[in-house]
């Protein structure tokens, strides 16, 4: 389950995508109420600026309050926008989680693609994939958003959106694996099977980090995961 990374860091958070990642919050920030911006009704943002501000505010509020107590007015206050503007972007609360998650992942994947364009090898791209997937810290907002969304009941359309987002991560890893094998940098593996195991491991590690397991206080989850993947992908004969 991808996170909030907004520039190579993370997940790291993360940011759904982390990796995906800089715009993630610092450790422990999810438990502290963030300052709200004053509403200037004479200059409300418009277009992409408004949508981006609304989405970022929603991610922050959802991570802090959860979904049960969430109000559109909370997002408006956090964004420094009117409630009417927030309703315009989200329509209604029922659409909120999927809308925000889809925007978060599109933003994360754009950052991931930009980072990969600068990478010198498939091994560097694999490193970036792990960084963008894992949460950067226990309070990673984007990963918290994933948790909130997956805990909800979804109709067929909602499940379709979630499946497409999850498949998107699989497809990105599969592309890295195929490139690495074609160049002889990676050992030959069953791409589909390797991807299932790799993503399952990363999801489990992500839950550990978000839960605050003590084992990751002095050990890097990113280093652990990358080392495990690299061992399997190391071509025969290489140390």
C-alpha cells in the first residue's frame, strides 16, 4: 500500500504516492492539530491551485480526524477556503476518500516518474520504488489515507478505482524488473510472482512502520526491503 513520499527521501509518505517521495509531515505530526489558514473570500484560489490545496488539506484532516468525524468545513478551514469551494471540488462526502486518494496517487506517480527519469540504472529505480512505496514515518499522512480508504465499504465503481490504483504499483515494479532483466542487471525471475511477493512484503513492512513497531526505530525498513529484493535479483555469479 503506497504512501506519502513526495520526493526521494517514502513512502517516504507518501505521496498516495513517497519517494512519493517531500511534502510529508514530520514524525508524530499526525497527532498535533495543524494550523488552519484564514479564509480570504476576496481571493479564493481557482483551477489546479484550488484543487491541489483542497486535496492536500483533505489528506491532512483525514489523517488527523479519521473519516467518522470528518466535516467538509474542517477541510475548508485547513485549506483557507470556503466550504462552498470544497463542496465544488468534492461534491459530497461520500466521494471524498476516493477522490483524494486518486489525486494523491497521481501526484505521487508523477514524482516517481520524474525521479526514475533521472535514475542511472534499474537498480536505482528499484531503490526509488521501495522509497516511494514505504511510509517515511509512523505519522505518514498518505499511508494513513490508504488505511482509511481500504477500511470503507465500496460499491463496484469504488472497487474498480482502488483496483486500478493498486495495479498501478504492480505495473511500475514489473516494468523495472523487465528492464533490469533485459539489460542483464537482474536475474531472470517470474515477474508476476516476484511482484506479488515484493508488494506483499512492502505492505507488511508499511503496516509495521505505521503501527510503530520498535524493530524499526533503529533499523531502516527501506534498507531491509531493498536488501531482500536485491538478493533475489542478483545475477548468478555476482557477489
